[in-house]
C-alpha cells in the first residue's frame, strides 16, 4: 500500500469516523420523532416500534454478507457504496408515501451503514500501523458513542423545529461528508485475494438464524418468542457447521476455533454490551418515575455516561498501542460490572449523586473496554481477515445490546406485568425488576472478565493457529 503522510491519514480517519457516527445516529435520532411519524401515517404504537427495531435487525443481518462483499469488490468501493446507499435511502425517506415504504427505506439505510461499519475499521487497520492503530480506533469508537448520545437530542430538536422529515434529511450531507474524503484521499483499492463465488446459501441461513434469534430475544418472554429464539440458536449452529465445510464461506467462522485471542476478545465484546446497554433504559425509567424528574433533568444525569465515553475512549485507545490491551480491557469490564451492580441498589429514596456515580463507573468502564478490545481483535488477525473481524465486532455489539434489552424487558414483564402506566403502586415491583436485571447483567460482565484476562498473548498474527 502507498505510504501516507499524517494529514492524509487524519482525513481518512475523519471520513471513517463520520461513517461510524452515522450508524448509531440513524438508529437513535428517530426515537423522539416517532409520535409525529405515527400521526402522519396513522399507525399504532406497536407498529411504530418497528421503525427502530427493523433498523437494528436489518443491520445485524447485513453485517456478515457485507464483510464478504467488501472483500470481493474492494474496501474503498464498498465504503463509497455504503455512503451512497445511506444518502439515497435517507433522502427518499423524506418523500415516503406510506409507512411500509418508510420501513423498507430503513432497511435500505441499514444495508448502507453495514458497509460503512465493516470497511471503516478495515481501512483504518490498513492505513495505521499497529503502534498507532489504538489511537485511531479510540477516535472512531468515540464517534459511535457521540452518535448514540447525540441522536435523541438532535432528533428531538429537529423534529420540534422542522418536523420528522428533517431527521432523515440531515443524514444526506453527513453521508456525503463521509464519502468525499475517502474518495479523494484513499487512493489504493484493497481487495482480498479469493475466488469470486458468493455463499448465497450461507447468507440466507445466517439471515434467517439472526432474524429468529434477535426478534425472539427482543420480544421475550412471550412463548412464541422463546420458540423463535431457540430456533434461531439451532439455525446458527447449523450455519457454523455449514460454513466450516466451505472453501469460501460468507463468514470465516474458523477464526473462532483457531484463533484464541480473536475468539475470546469477541466473546468479551458481546458480554460487555450485554452488561451495559440495558442500564440506560432502566435508569431513564427510574429517574422519570421513582425519581420524579422531567425528561430534560433525567437526560442530564444519563449524559454523564456518554460524555465520559466520548472523552476517555480515545485516551484508552492510544494507551492500548503501548501496552497489551488485555489489562485495560479487563479493568474496563470490572468497572462496568461494578457500576451496573451499584444500580441494583437503587431504592425509593436514592440520592441523585449515587446514580451519577454509577454512570461514571459505567461510562469509564465502557471507554476503557471498547477501543482497546477492538484493537485486540483487529490486531489478532492477518490483513486478509480485517473485514471479517470488523463485521464480527459490529455483530457482537448488536447481539449484546439485544440480549441486554431482552433481560430488562423480561424482568419487567415478570415483575411489573403488562400495565400501560408505571404508577407509584408499581414502584416496588419495578425496583425488583431493576435489581434482578442489573445483577444478571453484572454477572455477564464478570464472565466477560474471564474472557478478557485469559484471551491469550499478543503476537505475530501470521501464526493464527497458535493464538
């Protein structure tokens, strides 16, 4: 690959970071615009929920085939294709005539962001040498946190001023901003040498398994949801068995069996997101019900977490360039576990500063975990596996988030029930659901600590089988 100066590297990092920023932004900006969308298209609250769910589901499904296609057509072309798809899908969403078309365009946007997520990390892994990679991953990961935290605020602001269509319209210039520097300054196309075949059967099997598993988890504990989850897990087992026997699989699942550092770092990622993601949901409900705070006041408390993540993640990433990420990641996982476990102690009269402390623990833990763990994953595979590793990083994040929310929603269904309003009479049951969920999620993190610490030593990635 052509040698690049520091300015060119920074411009490529800027483009990749805008791409990383777009995915959580597209997913979260629509949240506060949903009521207005529902009025426009006259859809029920239940159907309106698909506006968010379908994007997450589609994103998780597209990530794996997108990684294979990126290898075949090239990282740069794939990144630019993703940016174009996002721009077109979001631009057309402004003119959606009916709700079903809007949902279809959300699926299309998820396809575009899948290409951006996959190729962004893979390109940064090629552009930055190992000793600089953690710092680049830190900035890139911080943009994910900023997108997730800024999305609802920006979405509510735009919806209030211009209507829900502005939420989609603002994505178009952002997609263009992600594409132009990559097109202009990343001159070398990168393809992974392989045959030109595409594993269609494996892709269909993966998509069906992921849909059943994630949709089932997201609607637990309904009996049909349990059946769908089990079916999805069984189909995923069949998918792994099938892929192990192909010379050109859609996903190189052999990495999980031959590369210990890669496998355990990936499991740690899933468990970390499984630990922390649902805590925001519960804290938000707690502050606005038991805590009697307004949405704005609750947002100020919750904002501690993403603020710390945005500030500390680049620092943690840079630190992982100097020492084995295992140490930083393990400390981060422990801090997240402590923060979530402290949330289990919330009561009817807990002081706000106690809750703020939990957000600091979780935010700092997530910051110390994310970029160094990504650095460990990308540093544990050879160059030809960068897109596969990037895809798995993103899939683990999505599945971990769904597992976390499944735990929380199941606990609410069991202890609180299906009541429409969370009134004072239900606060004790709500706190019990919160307590059980947070203890379970903290348990996931403690299991993740084991994977983080015993992930294997860093070394020459050419000896994959010895990791």
